[in-house]
């Protein structure tokens, strides 16, 4: 197995309510009975064997007809067009769960639960993530645009702050939760408003989340 690690800022959205049931056990039924999600990453530092991944971006779109553990999903990766051939191959392997211990990362789970894997795309990815502020914006022209902001208290309009701590999680250790809006118009189509948004800084490896 090739050793790898990536330190990332993540902005993720899905079609669930702000209290996404997956965060409290992956076997829980999604809010609407099915799952649609976009995960996006700014890689600050990363390495796959001797291949450096610093500064690159990547995103993943996926859909399931039911809960994720029931499978039958489809997914598509979008890799930063700036990546060279070796970096592209490395990121595809990482984000489909290859060269990874069983159940070690969210990407391993998605890879197993998505028998339909669309061809990766190599495109410009615009992504800004401010985890502390719970704000982000993702744009991949012709594929997906998503934004995230703090949850607002309806009566006062004040920002509401919620964190989820997963000491043994395979996705993050601590995530800020917010509100997201997502529209995807590519092979996987999404139209989400005021749904679950997640902002996290995570250090992944082939053995799992390091911090």
C-alpha cells in the first residue's frame, strides 16, 4: 500500500436538514430518505508516495437512492486542471478509496458504496473556504456551484453556531455546521437550498483521520 496524506480545508453540502443523520451514525436514514452530496477540498499540503499535492483542489459529487450504506450510488470526481498526470492519478486513487485501509476514510466508503463511477473531469476549480466563519463558495463552470454561510436564527436573524465533534470519525474530528445552497447541472444534477453545510480542517491519511 502506498503511504499518502493530505491536509485540507473542506466545504461539503448535502440534501439533509442541518442535523444530518449521517453525522450520528452512517446507518441512519437521510432526512429525505435518499442522499445527494458535494464535497470540495483545498489541499494545503499533501503527498502520495513521492508525488506532491500541495495547493491543488478537488471535488466529489455523489447520489444514492437511499441511505449511503445501502449502496447503489453514483459518483463523479472533479480534479484541478493544474494537476499533472501523476497528481491526477494520485487524487483519483485517494478519492475513490484506493491505497486506503478498510473504513479508514469517507472516500473509501463512497468508493465502495458507488458502483457507478463516472469518468473524472479535469477542470478549473474555484474554491474559498473559511472554516471559522462558516463561509465558502465553490464554482466549477458547467458542473456545480455551491455556497455556504452560517445558520440564521429565524426570529432574530443572528448567526447560530453549531459544531460536531467526532473523536473517532473517518471524515473529520471537528466540523462547523452551516447552511448551504447547491446547484449542479452536469452528469449528476442537484438543486438544494437551505440544507446541510459542513466546514472542516482535516488531515487524512491511508490509515484514517490524523487530526
